[in-house]
C-alpha cells in the first residue's frame, strides 16, 4: 500500500513505509529488510490497522483484512529507492 503520505515521508526523512505480516515483530522486520535490501536499519516503528466493515446488501456484512504497517528508518548514509 503506497500512499502519497508514505511517498512524501520517504522523500523528506528517508523512512520506508511497508505493509508487513501481522505476526512479524520489529526485530524480524529489521532482519528481513537488512537481508532483502542489503541496507542497515536504524529503527522500526509499527502500526496495526483493523479491517474496515463492508456491506454487500442490507444484512450481509463482512470485513476487509486486518493489516500492519512498518515505518523503517535506515542508518545514516543509507538510501533505498523503491519507486
């Protein structure tokens, strides 16, 4: 999920914003990014989002999936361009 806010955050502060597995913790996310991209990670912040309630018909309701977002700050001097 790439948004305008995430793109602006990457341009201004150099933080990456990625959707990650809900069960992943900060240590696992840090290790995965360092292995996948070969960059040193300074810090990881996470946010959990509940799925939205969606209605098909009057009585038929369901939910979209819950998801987790990670804000990943790279170490000084490290850059990564995903776009």
